[in-house]
């Protein structure tokens, strides 16, 4: 579960989604908490970086309470200090135990988080960490035909090397029905028509040659982003707009690169 840690912002911040898995931060959380506390900085745990999230009801309450979000500038101060400590006093301690990742991986992860938080600070935003698996209120395996645990990717023809999905894209899958309804209401092609049929059986029957213009994909995803921004609580029980918008924006960036290369595409699950 820890590999699904994400950043949430209030308000949302474009382009501030981590590119690397943040699970390694959870693994070394106690070391970082000690270092931050000694420097009289806010501990990562106090930003929500915890490997034991609350149950669904408590989590929904936290997401509505601004008290659980902290200024991004405070996060920058903490993680800048931790980055210095990783290459200094903490390094020997970490090098003794590489079970959860190497020192270089940890340093790269902290730098990735800092990149995001600096963008948030520039936008005067507040943030918190959250366990991604708890965002849709379901655990993998609850439904035999569910797609929990799968990630969405984009396949282009001809291939577009620079168009890559680097983060987990899962809320688009678990909330496909709601997103398709939004697309139809807006008069654009639903996401499922681009290769995300409503069951794995239907996808297997679908032709692998069924490709779509990247421009059509851009039109749909742009419409969904606009709809979610206009009415973020469209389905508060399942859709958490901040993370869902991050996913849609990443897919949109990928599709726009497909448009520039005049490539066709389809969504695939990995």
C-alpha cells in the first residue's frame, strides 16, 4: 500500500504530482521524524505520511478538514532539511539497512517531493500525504471482475517515445462509470470507448486494431477536467477530485504529445 502514497493540495496545483513512488519515504519515516523533530521542523508523519491510514469514514472527514492540510512552504523546509541529512548524518544509518531501498533512490524521492512542494508553495497551496488505495473506498480483490490494482497506460501507433505515463493511473479506472456519464452529458466520447470496456471479457473480444485519434482523446479528457473543476463534488462518495485531476492531467499531457505526432491511440491496462 505504501507505494500508492500521493500528494493532495488545497487548492489543486497543476504539474505537482510526484514522478516517483513515495513508498520508500514511509519505510524510513521514523528516521525522518527524528531528524525533523530535532531541527524543530514539522515531522513527515504530521503531513499525513503514515503507513496505517484511517478507515474510510475517518479519511473522508480528514479530507474535508483544512486542519489536516499544511502550507507547502513548511513541507519544503522539512524536506530540504531531510535531503541534507540524507547525504550527511543519516546516510551511515541508512546504508546499514537497504532492505527498503538504496540511499540514491531515497535521495531521488526526496528531490521529487521537493519539486512538487515548491510548486505548491509558489501557488500558496496547502498539502497532505494520503494513501492512494483508500481513495476509492475499496480493497483490491473485492470484486472478481474489478480492475483494482491495475494501471492505465496509453498505446500509440506509431509509437510516441516521449509520451509516457509515469504515475499510477487508477482512479480513472475505478470511477470509469461516473466519468463516462460526465463525458456523455458533455457530448464527447466516453473513456470506455477508447479501449476501457466495462469488463475484461469485453476487452478481450475487442479488436487490438481499434485505434482512435489522439485529438479525440484530448477532447474527452479536457472536457472531464473542466467538468470536475466546475463541480468537484459530482460524486463525493467515490471521486476525490484532487488526485483524479492529477491523473487526467497526466493522461492529457500524454495525448497532446500524440496529437503533435499525428498518432492514434488506445488505452490499455497493465
